[in-house]
C-alpha cells in the first residue's frame, strides 16, 4: 500500500483500499463535471437534448471498474441506459468524445453525430448501442448471456435499467429467459431506482415495496443496496457480479440512487436540492479518513471544469456530418462476424 495514504482501519467493515477510494472519487467527480458541461452546452445551443446520470455516479463508477472489459463472449457484455456516463469513463473512455456526441459532430465515435449524448456504443468493449426507447435492452440481454454461457469462462452480461423501465414488458421477458430451469443465464440485472419515471413517482406506479421482490417468483436471487454510498455500491456490486460469474445464474440488484438534474433537458435539467448527492457523501467520508482535503477536492473540480470548458470550445469547431453521408451507418457494409464484405455491400440491408 502506498505510504501516501493512512492504513485502512481493519475494524471498519467493508472498507476499500485508500488508493481505490481516491480513484473512484476522481472518476465520479470527472463524470459529474462532464454532465454539468453537457447541460451547459445544451442550454447554450450546442446540443439538441441532454439526458444523463448525475446522482448515479457511485454505482456506475463501480460498475466501470469491475467490468471484465474486452470484445467477444469471453468478456462482459454491457446493455446500458442513458445514465451510464460514469461507467464509460471508468472503463477508459475519453470525455471529449461525449462532448462530440452532444454537439453531433462527425468526429463522434459512438454514433457519428447521429444520436443524443450518452448514447454509447463501443464494439471493442462489448458495449451494445444505448437506445432511447426505455427497456428494450432488457429483451436483448438474454441473447448475449446465451453467448457468454456457450463460450464458457467468466464473461457475463450486465443489463441496466431505471425503475420506470421495469414497467415495460421487456423486464418480464428478461426475467423469464434468464431463469429457465436448467438453462439459467449468467446475467446481472441492474435496476437503478431513482424513484421516478419521467414525471411519475415510484409510489404511484409500483405496488411492490422493492423491484427486487419481483425476482422471487422466478427463483432469481436479488438484493437492494444503497447506491448513493460509493463504498457499499462497489462492494455489493462486486459480490453480485462474482455470484453471476461463478454460478452462471442471474442476479437482480436494485440500487437506490438519486436524480439530481431531473429527467432530462425536457424537464429543465435544473439542480434538485433535496435529493441525496452521492458525491457529497463520498467527499465527507474521504475527508473523515484523511484521504483527501477539501482544498484538494475543490482544486480537482476546478481543473476538471476548466478542461471540459476548453474541450467544448474545440469541439464546437469540429465538422458536422455531411449531407451525402446520410445513409452511412444504417446498413452493414461488411460482415462483421466473418470480417469480409457483405455480398450486396449493405445496399439491401444485409447485416
């Protein structure tokens, strides 16, 4: 352990290594600064729409750090939703690329300027394209989980949804296909419950106390955790992922999180002061353990904010997609499985 940190208190149950805690904080703060920059870009006319994950950084950062990253069924597949900024940053994504997607530039590596911000797609990391219609990823996840199971090894599928997304039929589809007796699938079903649909409160939509309770009839193990506590989130997420990896069976993890800037720019994207802020909780913990000072945190935030401001100015000058490229990225131009051109060059929708 680095001498730069005080030793971990062995009496503190579940305490993570100091170096890991500081790294998690850096990523969480960077993700928050990125989301705040995206909101400003949208309000300044440098983007058509914002939807993101301020308030969910503790859980999503932990997920990005715990993923078995790579390409193919031996690695983890991720079916994320549009609040997963911190997950991508923790996996190593460049935050400037998210700014590019907000500005819809031709240099956007996720959609070539064709999608909203935070709609990620990274083939080399098994990150399936994020979809705007909620819940559809829950129907797709069993497919990649089947591939994981056939390939063997420790690769699993991770599918993420908000609480409102579980009201879609896709959620039941996922539970059914992942729990077929004798054919269970290695799938972690991650529900990030911020207590809201777009404008519908949880209490008016769900009769069950916890969404995790809906796993019981399917014989799926489940747990409810405090997703606003970064240390708890990391520990419990690791435990759930380890279960899916070793048992090759599904697990439903419900994490209670916050929604700090409303649903999206459609609802104003203004800060909601009465929500619990995972970043504030984590900062207090780091200061109490003498892992970071308030001054160091403020300095880090100022530097992140300035870096992203300068990056957004550069992105503003990058080219927009050309009109003659409108049909690109619609149909496959080659067989990505066999790595050879498709017979019709993609003109007839071969993919």
